[in-house]
């Protein structure tokens, strides 16, 4: 998980965060990744369509728990992640987490 953290923190604007007592990462105020060491997993922002496609393509790596079922997140087993796809996953998660200011404008 430390390699995931280092790679993500190297991206512009990414900083450490916490969410419900768990360590995570955010960009422009928006959480996009949560660490779940209890599940040997990271939780990434993803649209529900993206999540379903990822799980269908690689269910040994990507999965969902009941807690996240109704939300735009996907879990990824760190031990199964291919290091070559990690940069793309991080970019996907960043794109799926619009900055808070953009969300507020959308609601108005």
C-alpha cells in the first residue's frame, strides 16, 4: 500500500486525508482513494459503470462490498494489482472525483 500512496502523492494537488477513521487521499478537497489494509485493498472512486466493467473483467482484483454497493467506488486487492495499471487507476479515480467547487456549482 505504501507504493500506491507514494505514486498517488506524486500527482499534482494530491494530499493525505482521512475518511471515517481510515487513511486516504484527496485532490482539490475531494476524496478519491481510501486505504483498507484490513481487506488488503484500496477503495477508488469510479462510476458504477466503470466499477461493473472492472469487476467483470478481473474479479480476482476488483470487487465491491455491500457498504459501497450504492456508491461510485470500487475496491482493488493490492496484492493482485498490476503495477503497470496503477497510474491509469489513479487517473480514473481522480477524474471520477470532481472538485468540491464544481459540485456546488452543479447543484445551484
